[in-house]
C-alpha cells in the first residue's frame, strides 16, 4: 500500500512540475508576442495624418483648438449609421495635446488594448480551473489566442492606427459578456447594468451588435438548460432596458457629413447580385483562413504551389470545427469560457454579415482581403479555442476515436499556429523597410499642399483632403502648419528620421465652420 501511495505522489509531483513549465512557457510566449508587436508598431506604424483622420481634424480637433469643444462633439457622426467612436476622439484629444498629433501613439494604445483583451481572456479561460492536467489544455488555448490577437500576420492592423485602436472597443465587449454570465449565475445585476451602459456609450452600434449576440447566447443557454431560464430572462430584460436607454441618447448625436444613409434593400439586392459572380465561396473561406495566414510568405519554398492546397485543407478543418462547436453548444452544461465562446462566435458572424452587406455588396468578394477585417475575423478562432479549452471538462470522460480526434487536431492546430508566427513575423519585419518611403511621400505632399492648396495632382489615395473644397483644404493644412502638428511638428520630425523638415507658420489662421465633407475610406 505504501508503495502505491509513493508512486501516486511521485506521479502528481511530476504532473505539477510539468504544469508549471507549461504555464511559464505560455507566459514567455505571450510576453514575446507583445514585445514583438509593440516594437513593430513603434518602428512601422504610419505617423502621418491620413484618410478619416482628416475628418476628425475638421469636426473635432478644430473645436478643441478654439475652445468650443463640448461633450456632444465626442459623439458626432458623418451620417446616421456611422460609428460615433467617442473613445477614438478622446485619444485624438490626448494625442493633440501631448504628442503633437503623432498617430503612432494611438497604435501603441491599440497594442496595449489587445494585450488587455488577452488578459481578460486569460481570466475567462482559467475560471473554475481545478489545478489538474486540464490546465495544460487551457494554457495552450490561451497562448494560441494571445499570438492570434498580437500576430504580425495582417500588418495593416498595426500600420494604420485607426484600425489598431479597434481593440479598445473589444475590451468593454468582453467585460460585458463576462458580466452577463456573472448575472446569470449569481442573480445580481448591478455589474451587468454598469457593463451594458459602459459598452453602449463607448461602442455605439458595435454595442448593439454585441448585445444582440449575447442575448442570442443567453437564449441558447435557456433552450439547452431549463434550470437557467428564469435567470436568462432577467438578464435579457436588463440588457435590453440599458441598451434602449443608450440608443435613445444616441438619437440626439450630431451628424456632420455629406454621406447619405445607404438603403438596406439596395444593399441586399447588390449582395444577391454578387452571387452570380461565382466567388461566393470566399464569403466563408477567407474569414476562416485569413486570421491564420493572411498572406503566405513569398520567401518560403514552393509557396505558390502548396499554399492553395494548404488553405483549402485549413478551411475544411475549420468548417468541421464550427460544426463541432455548435454540436457541443446545444448539448448544454456551460461554464464561463463556453458562454463567452458562444457570444463571440455569434458576434463574429454578425460582423461578417455587416461586411458582406455594406462592403462586399458594392465592392465585390475580394474586398474581404482587406487586412483590417482580419481584426474581426480573428474572433471566430478565439471562440473555437475558448470552447475547446474547457468544454470536455463538463461532459463524460469517454475514450474513443472521436474523442481522440477532438483532442489531437486542436492541439496540432494550436502548435501549428504558434509555429507559423515565426515566418509570418520575419516576413513582416522584412517588408517593414519599404513603408517609411511611402509615409515620406505622404508628408511631402502635405507640405506641397501647405505651399499651394490648389496643387492636388498626384495626391495619394490616403490624402482624402485633396478631394475636398479648396477653402477647407487650405484651412486644415494651415491649421496643422501653424500649430506645429503632425508632419509640421519638430518633435514628430525628430522621432522619425524619414519625415521631411517642413517649415511652420507663425500665426493661427481663422477657423472656418465645419461643412459636409466626404466620409473617407474607413
């Protein structure tokens, strides 16, 4: 008997040591991914004003400069269905006051927001952990989420600050989903009310989509587990009441812009018409595959020959994973990570539907290749990982070939995702050398507009101000110049050696009233 006890203690000790090493390795990989992305942003993000930033300069920062900025200006929109983005405007205000409008600083905030998402997901994955061998699965799933959100796979997420700070909106989304589960389990709704109101105020229409996804997830729980139904309905009523209050407030948000609200029927009609193009398969294959590998590194051997086969195999496996996800979701017995997984999966479907309806309907299926959309596509993989991390702990421990497959394939997938980050990161750093020249050209053209606002020949697409009226173009460029902002700031010029030393002006020009301008490209 004593020998059996000694053997058991020895086995448990080895298991504990193994789990500690798994934990340490996971955190080391997470920190390495964060530092790699942060360094990449500091070296590569575009600091020059571009695209929608010109619109915010016109309708928001100009008011901050003359002292007329009010609370409603944080919620101004270009048209009724536009995103208010109050968090973005708050960051712009900080950037203007302390960093001379250096847009790299906003991308840095985006990196730390993505890191905050990773930490929140860590809390979700580790909720209810038992300290046994299943911790290894949890940590493997979590570190895969970490490298996914902090990957240099689609570098456009990090080189355009307006996209990078999109992770700032995901933080209250995750907190809201966690609060919904907390309310469902404990029948206490103060935290849920606070989280819903916070999300509704800072995320605008994204909050509405997240709320609908969470409500649908609650309905799935109610359908699968009858004992939860009373709590589900109370949580749903709380969420709906809070969202309605916030949406009523948003009805009073000011609208300053020339874009018209697109017709839903027209969008649906165009989207149906796109089906005849024959590339509808991209509507599901690209959202599944692009978050894993956006663009296969050209320097890898036989990439053009093997990559289509690899991508097709990956899409097939991920489709099977989605089927397994919903098969497990409808079986009941939920915990926090599983509930959040269902919420995120439904949210990712809603994001994809919005992109298809608003963008693909007008620009075609290849518009899904926009690397900024990878930020949305990532979360269907996060949902799969959350479900896999802990779902098996709530079911019967049955050893079969199916159970083995459901264990081996996800582990192999996580390890492959970790391994592919090395060539993807190397390729991103290799291509980094070509970006500063483009940023330099943007700065030079802005300097030319300052000297002659009428000279718009050859304007790069990101300089949307070139398509605006001469008076507005002159006023905005001179506003940057005389206030020593962005490319006219000596501090910004000192941070980036490739920026030209543009001359500044001495007097602040009179500010013109804001007039409708095009909505930009974002």
